[in-house]
C-alpha cells in the first residue's frame, strides 16, 4: 500500500463528513473519505459531495447515527442527513464467492462485504479509489490513482472487458469524467468502450435517464456529447437521433447550441431543465414522425400531437423520460408551430403561455443552427422589447401567411 502523507485543506472537507468519520473511528471502526471528494480536492476543485467508506456494517452505522437510513438494493448503503446535506456511507465491499466470482454479466446483488483492500479493487477507476485517512492525514493509494491524477488519465481497475460487463454504466462514467476533468481515457478503456456500447441495452431505461442527467446537466454537456459521439455511445442512448444527422442538416448543430447554452446557464448559476436539451435531441425525430403522419392524411394539429407522443414513446425504450419533462418537451415543440401566427390576439396568447420563454429560446437556436425561418426569431425578440402601441403595430403588419410547419433543411441523399 502506498501511504502518502498529505493534509487536505480542512476548509475543503465537509464538516459533516468529518463528524461521521471521527465518530466511526471513535467507535473502533476504520473510516475514510473516498471517491470524487478526495479526487476533486487534489485537483483543486470544489467537491460536490462526500462519500465515506468504512468496515462498519449498515446496522452498526445506523446505531451510531440516529439521523440515518439505509438505501439501495444492489448494495446497501447508509445516508446520514445533516440538514440538506447527505453523507453517503458504504461498508467495504468484497468479491463474490463461488460460481458468482466468475460472473461475466451485470452484477445484480452486490451485498458482499469485505476488507479495505477488496473494497479498493471493487471500485471503478483509479482516480476514484483514493482514500483519505482524516485521523492520520494520509492518502491511501493501492492502484496508482495519484499517478493517474498527475497524468490526467482515466484508467479502470482490473480488466475493462470484465468491469464493463459487470456494470456497463461504467462506460458512461468514463465519458463523464473525461468531459468533466478534461482527462484522457487509457488505451484499453478506449478500445473496450468502442466495441461494447451494445451492453447499455442491458441497463434499465430509468437508470440510463439518471446517467443522462449527469452527463448533460452538470456543466460539461457539450464535451459529453462530443465524447459520446466520438466513442459511439450516444446512439445507444438516443437511437433515432444520429440517423437524422444526414437527413436534417441543422440537427447536430442545434444539439450543440442547446448544450452550449445549458453549460453557460449552469456556469452563470441560472436554472436549467432537461426538457430543453431533450427537445433539441429529439427535434428531428419529431419532425420526421410529423411528416409521416401528414403524408398519411392526418391534419396538421393532430399530427403535431401524435408525433410528440410517438417520439417520446419510442425514446422511452432507451432512456425513460418522466412525465414532468415529457409534457414541457411536447409544449416546446407544439409552440414552434404557433410562433409564426402573430396577427390579432394570437401573438399575445402565445406570449402568455407558461412555456413561451423556453419555446422562444428554442426558436432562436433553430435559427442559429441554420433553419430558414424568415427572421421569425428577430420579430419575437423585437416584439418583447417594445411598448404596447408598437406591439399592436407589429401584430397588424405581421405576415398573413402562416408557415405550414417549421422545417429543418433536408440534405439530398443523392
């Protein structure tokens, strides 16, 4: 074991996490700060959360902390709440015994306890397997995590083939750390990700949605998208999207603009919603479904509604989208067909819609991506800036022709 004497800045460590570790140690247990919290402090970043690893069993942890509860199915962990802060405490994990030890697929039951050394080897990446001994001010490194931090490398612990089969989500975690930390994937990690994307089909859609939020709602969405595309994983999360990059010439640019906008808002501390990003991802599929329905004789309004349902239902097979996001997505899409209708009272009716601002922002990005919309975005920008008298004049002179539908430019297949 490599023990490195190093005092992590106390002001960077959660007071609550320190209390948890000190109480566990006072009760005769081993307890260390571990994972992203240690990694981020060493990289001079502000940790988002703090995890503790210990040799205490869940019931022993709960006996020491009245403000705790057990969570998890695959592996039981304990959440200890201090106001709004939650410290996650996990018992050292061990290796499966008997036939399960040769298991080559996803691990369904992970409730096997073990030693400190076994716990280290069960973690995914070396940079997440650094343990901080708060009592002795030492970093415990069994797998070369400090070297990989210094070299900006993402290296998996053990055989990538086996580790990705145990939990294919590790591939998405590798991409997320690459985007978040601006690190490089080790060669064997890169090779295995490129040929193992299909393993993500084994993961429940709800869990993939949670991983999607981490990828695109954490301030590094644009880099995550670029990496997912580069390593062939994006298509396993959103199967219908890449098929339209050649059909709709502006689709990929629209996604990039939406992700960059989301990253800027997060950096500025402004609110963001997955609905906006997902609306951009699935826009071309929505248009494609609407085309098919109208070609089959369905009226425009009905086709808009049905296309929204079809698109989201199809996507649910890969990454589930909760109703609280599905409804705003469909409203953003449907408003794109109402924004061209500006005469009379229509403009104010659209502007009063609770989803108007998101729909307007989406419209602007569509124009920036290259869609030809006759300066519709410029009109709405101006309309929001002028007084009531000028608004009335703008409405009265608005083009009488209502655009049949917003259409991203298709590229020729010839």
